[in-house]
C-alpha cells in the first residue's frame, strides 16, 4: 500500500495537474516512498512527522541502521572506530578478507583483517568506489574490469519550487513529500 498523499500534495495536484507550462503538460505524480504505509517488523507506519531527514524519529522510513541492528542481534560482530581500506581477493577470484584500520584511545591505529563467509560492501557512493579502487586485483582493482568504478557519478539533481496559495494546505503535516512533478525529467531539451 502506498503512503497517502499529503493534503498539500492533493491541493497542488488539484490546481496544477494537466495544466501546461512552457508547452509541456504538468503531471503531479505519486512518488515511491522508502517508508512504511502499514506496520512492518515492529516498525510503525508513517505518522507524518515531517522531520524524517536524516532519520525518521519512529523508524517508519528505512535507514541502514535498521538492518545493522538486526545483523548485530543475529551475531554479526560490529567494529566501531574503524574504517575499511582494502578488500582482499584469494583463490578462484573470491573475496577472502577485508583490511581495516582500528583507531586506539591514544590516537594511533592498527591494521586489522576481518574474515567471514560472505562479504557485503555497503558504503556510500564515494566510499564504496574508494574501497574498491584501493583494492588491487588481477592487474586492475576489485570489481573494476570495466574501468567504470567511481566514474559517471552524479548528484541527485532536483529542482524545488515554492508558491503561495489562498487556502490552508497543512504545510509540514505528513511525510516530507508524497508527490512531485516529473514533467521535465525527459525530452529532447535534455540534450542541451
């Protein structure tokens, strides 16, 4: 079930959907949400706190800490004050370890090695690329036969607009956003 649109998004849709701007028909569309619309695994549905960046206060919106907590309760060992710096590749081109620095109370650090049955690289866009590019393997680096690791990165480009309305719209009630206008997402003008 999708997250219900906010009152504000309903007003915007009622007023703008189907209108034309610069020769394009505006379409106010529901946006997919990484938040619960119904309770799930002891996490409640979205209560519309409107303060879910960076993390939802009731955990209706997903964040990696949810699975990290679950992994730790199932026995995964968590190292704090540590940073991975190299993935090691062994026989049959399989990952056999991850090297990481572990900071000490005196400010120095030690080089440690973590081993396991499975490995998941789940850093952000920049840190994942950095880790893979710092991991030599087979005349290239880990996962980089295409020479594309770390290339072609882009920001999450978005345009925001503000407007004045002549009726109550319940701003800041409900999720941060539930709809958007994606009319200009594609088209020949994007070639420029």
